[in-house]
C-alpha cells in the first residue's frame, strides 16, 4: 500500500453490520502511531458522519503496525497491522478520525480543509479531540 500515491478502499457494509457496527470492522484507516522509522509517510484520515465517541459503534477502524523487523541496514519494516479497540481507538479522534456533521460542511466552504489541518496539528502535538454527547470538545495531551 505504501508504494501507491492514490488508493481507493471500500468498506464491506454487510461485514460491518454483521459485527454490530464495531469500528474495527468498518472502514480501514492505517496509522503508524509511535513509529518514526517505519516508512509511513502518509497521514490517513477518515472523514465520516458515522464516527461516534463510542468504542463499540463507529465507521472507522484504526490499524497500527503489529511489529517491526530489522532489515539489516538500520531500517525497519512493517510485518502486518492490527486493529485498535476501546480507549486506544477513541484517542484517534481528531487525528485519524473526524466526524462530519451533515450540514456544517455545506454551510462553511473551507470546513474540510480546516478539519484536515487541525488533524495534522493534533497528530504533531499528540493531542486528542473527542466529541462529547453535549457536542463539546475535550482536549488532552
């Protein structure tokens, strides 16, 4: 996947539904969290209206490297990916997962650009943005 510059990946709704809409069974999002030298030069972001502050219900499933193997030249390679669950998955909100309110992007023409820029900064700063049920935003480092 890393060798491609543009890639389209489609979720499989019947599979996601059969797992009660569990995030790990939804649309895949790859993230090299904590790995600076694993050839992950992309920041994958899923913008979707079905991302919730619920570890058991949501559209986006974060995949992180399983392990890194040395190649003998000081570089490491990824041998596979695993899904994040629970609190770890929720901590990706605002970095790799962004909930899209249905009307807001229609009312604000730069909404998507602002969200992507904020996600980039959140990733760099290590911050997490979680939407509460009241619609407020909590930030934590």
